[in-house]
């Protein structure tokens, strides 16, 4: 709708909502390298065309935790192109911005900076792909915030208690409380909700007049007992929840009948996995808020590459072929060839009339060949479609339903068919795979010192964020702690050692102590990497070599240096890493003197029999929570005198009460694209 429409008056917030843009995904791919950039450009163009008040992003703006130079450059270029200008901002901020943006040296919204001209502010939380890391706890969004292009909020600095303070916005008579919570490991956040360690602050004045909008980036679907966040955990005073992290587009608001709020799941704007959830049509939402009423208009994304997926079970086509049929493999291959042709024809019909859609679609045919059938050569099959599809290397995906053997004599009987579900294997996370592996493994190969949760997190850090020392540090940390525990218990025999080790492991499972140990081990790995100077190598060498494989599907074939940068003609010396060897290197990793290597390599029994050479290490770092000052004044909000644009003084907050009345809530939505009045009034929810 245009700005001249009578519905878009001075009291109506217009917000463009999107999540999981994943800038930089497959940027080195010759065919799909620009997909994420083209779609982000379309999203920003929709925001400019609809003249929205601001853009709300639900996390995972970047696909990599350390975006490449090309990725950052493209993102900054587009934000500067569409979000900077002379268009005046029509809403004010009433909350304390030093609390809302507490991770930066510029704790105010970017459009109030006197050195910047912002026409469309962008508010964003971080996701699990671009979450804060390192000793400073910085992420790529902090770079954009420091440059004045994005307002990064929802970052919690405490691991013990979370207080979510909203960004209070007012446009005309409409008051909007914008809550945000960046990505946190699901198990930890689940436990914090159960222990009442998550608090959402509310304004003290006129609580029933605020529209409460919450943005979260966590698992919505259940991946395990505590590996998700149930909607029932969220406070019932909320009006609308924008849910990120889930890639399936379910943007039409669904009502939670227990908590009486609505949930919208915009999904991702680019397909990052060839799973059924990614095949749904991609949309972003244009949200209008006026008073306590809302309207959500779906906006289809035309630059998203088409993705078609289909499942076939060969055993269901007994009239065409069977395992005993002569040349059955060739017949199956021809049958699959015909199926792919049909999918390509369907994609071409859908693309007609939409020139922005890329020509080559994504095709995935999942073939269940159980029942005696054999697989064929997928590489030879893919060569037939190399000029017609965007993913010629993985068109065919073979699956087979495994049956439980009747003569299984293992001590632990496991139904492996339950672990190989065709609908969930492709989207399985690293920690889930580790947990399922040890659940299905025999007792003799179970972990003795480490927990499955700790090992899963260490492997996830190694895979997702390239923390090369995460697994080694976790093992070393747990070994040293177990040795100290055994020495304090004064055990002598191997049987007593095994018993004490098992008790120690079981006592830490699913507790805060386990999370603290994992965090400490990962922090040690990051400190080790920083001391070696790996960050400098990543920013310099890897980015320079990126251009070599810019037009190739494969990465550059080079061996990364093991030490230092290796630049210039300066020698490394014995330990100087290219900086000379005149300065002695400190022992350990900046925390304590580390035990000699021979002590670490010995068994637990040998380490117990010999005098301990390990020194005590400090515990996990403690974080000081930001204190929020609460004022009880009933006076009106006076204007502040500042060098920046004037803004109102922060509003005071109060913690929510379960007995607060919600009779005035009247949220309505309409997902149609009609030009009718979207603000449909209705009776209160209760």
C-alpha cells in the first residue's frame, strides 16, 4: 500500500519483518553465489517502496560467524543505499537507550546520531550463525552497529539471569514495546525459563496501552527434551512473537490458545538445506500496528530460487519393475530421469511471468530403494541436468529403511531405523548427531569422563566456528578436574576410580556446572587461538586467497600456515612466529601455569599415584548485570537537551505480575492482500 492510503496515518507503525537472511551462503558457488544478496536487496527495496517506519530482523543476517570481506562490503553497500536518506523519522524512543544498546560505545539509536542521515532504521537481534564470540563478546552485527547502519539489541551479557528490557517506541498515539532476545543455547535457555531466571520488564505507566512485540531466535519445534523453547514459556502479556531460526515460512500469525498471543514465523529468505521445510514459498511481512490492533500483510519474494522436492518409494511401483526384473537398475534410472523432467517442467510453469526468479531451480528427488533394489551412479545421472538445475551434484538422494535383525545378540538392543528417519536426517544438528550416536552405541564405547552434551558442544564449536582447540581443551579440562577429584577422594584401586569417575560424570549431567565447564573450556580454546594469532591469519590470508576460487565450487587448494602470518622476509625465530624471538612467551594460556605435557598424557591411575603437578585454575568468568534504575515519578516525560536529535527521557519499568488484567487486549490480523481496512476490531481475549 502507498503512503497516501488513509490507513497509513500518523498513528500507525509500519514494520517490515524478516528473519534468517543468511548473507554469504554459498557465495563461492558459480550459480548460487548471489542468491542471498539478491534477495536481501529485494527485501530492502520492499521496505523503501512501502515507506516503512523501520525494519525488524529476527537473527542470522549473516550465514558465517566471520563474514568475508565481500559479504560485509555487499551488506554495508545495500544498507547505505536503501536505509540512508533525508526522509524524517516519525516515531520517538522513550526507553533508556544505554540499557537497550548496552554493548557499544554509541548507546543510542542510529537515526538520532547527528552525524548520520537515516531514513529507515534497522533493528536486529543476533542468531546462532552470527552470535557474539571471543573475549570481547562481539559479532558481525556489532560492526554494523558501530558504523551506524544497524541497531543491535537483545544481547544478554549474563549467563545466570536474563532481564529483557524493551525498546519503547511511540508514533502518535500508538505505543510499541519492542522486546528482543538474541540466540542462546536452547538447553541453557530452557533451564533458565524453568528456574524463573528470565524476566521481561514492562513499563510502569499505562501498561494496557502498549503493544508488546517480541523477537526471538530459538528452536520452535521439539528436537529433544530440552532442545527447544515451548511457546508456553513466554509471558502472556505479549501480543505478537516474531520467531526466527526456523526456516519454514509460516508467516500467517497463529494464535497460542494458552498464552493468548500470536506467533509469526517468517522463515528464511534463502534455502540453506534441501529439506521439505525449505520448499515452501518464501515471504516477508509488512506489519501495521495501531493502538492495540495489528495487521500482517504477506509479501512474496520473487528473487528466491525455486526449490522442488519429491519422495518416491521404489517398492510402490511393482507394476513397472521389481528387484528380479532384468536390467532393473537402468529402468529405475530412467524412471528417476522422467521424474526430474516433470519437476523441471513444473518449475518452468511456475516461473513464467516472473523475470526476477532465477532460471535454474533447485531439484531434490529422494529415492527409497529398500526392498532389494540397487543404487545407480548419481554422478553420471547428474551430468544430464548440469545445464538445467542449480544443484547438479546432489539431485538424487538415496534412502533405505533399515530393518531390525532378528538374531541381534548385542547387550544393548537399539532400533536403528528410528535413528535414520528420512524426514529429519538432512537438517540434523551436530550435537543431536553426537547424542544419538552415544545413545545407540554399546556400553563399552560410552564416554567415561565427558558428557554427551559437552562433547556435542565442543564438536559444534569446531564445525560451525572453526575453533580448532575446542575438543582438545574440553578433554584436557575434564581430565585435570577428574584427577583433582580422585586425589581429594583418596581412592586407590582401579574399581574405586571407575566408580568415582562415573559418579562425578552423572552428578554434572544437565546442570549449570556442566554448562560452566563447557564455557570455560571453549573460552580457553578461544584464548589459545587468539594467543597464536589465528584471527589475524583468518582476516588476511584466507580473504586474499578467496579470489582464487571465486568462480569455482571448490575451495582454494592450499595448506594453511601453522604459525603466525608468515609475511615479509622476517624470520620466525624459534618461537617468535614472524615477530622475532627476543621476548619470552608466557607459559600457559593467560590463566595459570599449565602442567607439563607428560602429566597430561598419563592415565588417571598414574596421575593419581604421582604427586600432582597441576595448579588450580580459576572458575568461570562472572558477569555483572546492568542495573536498571526505576523511577516512581508520575510527571510527564520532559524533553532532554542533547547535541543529538531530541528524545524523551526513559520510561520506568516494572516486572510483570501474573494477576495483571488483560481485558483490553484486542489484537486482530489479516493476511490477505486486499486494500480493505486491516484494523478489524474485536472483543477482548478474556
